[in-house]
């Protein structure tokens, strides 16, 4: 019995001794705090913009625990997100009042508000891009739109946008649009009313270039009425969803349908329908205006024709995935892959048979061409090098919103490829129904975290080459 008790006692002492040694060795590790808790968030400089708008853009909140290991990256990511929304020229996020005993701190967000009201004279091209206007139409001012417009990108301080436009010239247009993103918490509304009329129209695509038609008397031949209303919901800073209901009423002169009976289909001169749109965007990128790293996902579903009118019955779906990888300091690998398919077998009118070459869906070097089609696949790839990112102090006579200008310059090399399936008119367009590849270098300029401009030199696999320009505002 004594021997057994001694054995148990001996084992217990040894076990406690080893535990004591372990605690002595590891106690410095357990005593070291590797986190900090956000006590409060202080926002400075938001004279017009409401605090909740900024809070919707970040993933930092009072009570959150920040790891000391990645706190710098976490603050930088949120700083870049604020800079990308177009409301601020500059933004910085810093830690304040760090209490080492309680492991708490305050987060200070300092912003410099942008200029929000933009009344301007309209002078814009009616063509898809600057290069089409110059090379196909010899810079003709007959193809220029002009007029007056007013954009207010922060009307009540809730990131709500108001647009008023009166335009004449190549296309006469009257437009009113309003977006209020935070009407009920994270849920907002938006709407638009548009009327336009035009003296010329692209009625057919031949040789992968739109063919234009206008009447000899230069009278108007296209009339368009559109109105939509929608609801948006932003679950968190990365995820946003929208649903839109739109009424479309289009009329063309009979001379257009005589030239292309498939323009609206069945030789019609009027196309009237409702459409329902659903869109989901998940954006986890750093600096979404010109992403540095992270990924972005866009899903879209559109039903054209809801049974109220019998002119149209179409359903299409698209998905776009973007990935941005920082491979070296200031060097970024960017990849974008997009698919679009039309689900229903009904013949699509020429007016809606859009594929590659519209908006951001283009192949480098092919900016003068379009690849129409009911389905398409597009891969856009580039390597980007940040050459400059600097804040410039401008003269004192400048408005306070423009006294400091953030300017960025990037060199970019692109390799793009795409394929458009066009059973309707592919026989007339040699670039359709086969894979096309284009490549070339670019220079990208960004100013005030709001204005962008690009110069691109592109090559096609057919041997075409040219200089192309692009630009826009982050409204």
C-alpha cells in the first residue's frame, strides 16, 4: 500500500513540476497583449458628409478588436476605401489615445471633402470612344453633344446624387436622375427619367464596325423614352445589391426598319417593354477606384419583357470576377474574367445584340471594333506598376477643396482575349465567332481621387495598331 501511494504522489509532483516549468517559460508570451480594442471612432473634416456615410464604407466599429500584427494593413485598406468613393480628396486613419493598461484606443478618421456641385457645359462625343470619333469620322463636330448639366454628388450629405441634363447637338436629351443610398438604414432608392431623340443611328454592324444611317432631310429618326425606379441594399462595406424596374419605349423611322428588318425584329418601328434587373456586387478590393489588391465579383440578371407588352421576351445573365494581386512592391497583377449569356432561345433584335466593344468590355487594340453577340467571354489581364503617388500643394488662390491634389501615375501592360457568339450577323463580321487577342502598354493618371485619364497603345492579332484614349470622373 505504501509503495502504491508513493508512486501516485511521485507522479503528481512530477506532473506539477513540469507544469510549473512550462508556465515559467511561457509566462512572458501569455503576458504580452497582441491586440487593441477600439473604444471610439472620431471623424474630422466631414463638414457636409454625415458620419454614418463614412461608417458604411469601413469595417471598423467601436468594440472591434484589432490584431497588432495586421493593424497597419487594416487601417490602410479602410483609408483607401474612403478615398475611392469620390467624396473626399484626401483621407487618413490614425490611432489616438492608446491606453496600454486597458489595451484600448481611439481611431481618428481625417478627411478633406471634395467639391460636390458640378455645373458644367456638356461637350461630349456621340461615338463609343475618342478613337472612333477621330479615325472613323475625322473629328466631325456634327457628332458632338453639347448643352448644360448639373451634378450634385452629395446633395444632403448622405452620398445622395442628383443629375440634371439638357443636351442638344448629335443627340437631344433631357434627363433627371436621383440616388439616395441610405433612406432606411442600409437600404436606399434610385430613379431616372430620360427622353432623347436622334438624327442618326447605327442600324447594322458590318466588318465589325457599326454602319450609320441618317435621312437626307436630316430629320429625327430615333425617339426614346425611359424611366426606372429601384431599391438598393448594402449589407456591409463590401456587399451591395440592387433591384430595378424600368419602362422602355423606343420608336424609329420606317426607313431604318426597311434597311434592317431585324433592328427591332419583324420589321417593327416600335419596341415597348418593361425590364427587371437584379445586380449583386461584392467588392473586397483595396482602393476600389484603381484596385491594389483583393477581388471583386459582379452578378447581373436581366429579364426584358414582363408579359405586359408582347414586343420582347429575353433573359440574360452575366458574371464578372476580378482579382488583384500585389506581386512586388508597387507592382500589381490584375485579372478580369466576364461571361454573358442569353438564356432564352428567342431571336434577339439587333438593337440588343451587344457584346464586346461597349463600355468597359473591350479588348486592347480593338477599340475601333465591336463584336456583337448573344453570348460572349472576355478576359482582361494586365501588370501595373505604380510610378508615382504624391500629394501636391496647389496655389493658395485655389478653393480649399483643391488646395491639395493627390496625383497617381501607373504604367500598365495589357493582354486581353475575347470571344463573341453571333449567330444573327456573324457572317458579315469576320472578328465574331472566333477568339481575338490584343495587347499593348498604357499610362494611367488619377487626380484628386476623382479624375482618371489613360493613354493606350494597342495591337491586334491581325496586325492593327493605334493610340487610344480614355477617361472619366468617379461620380
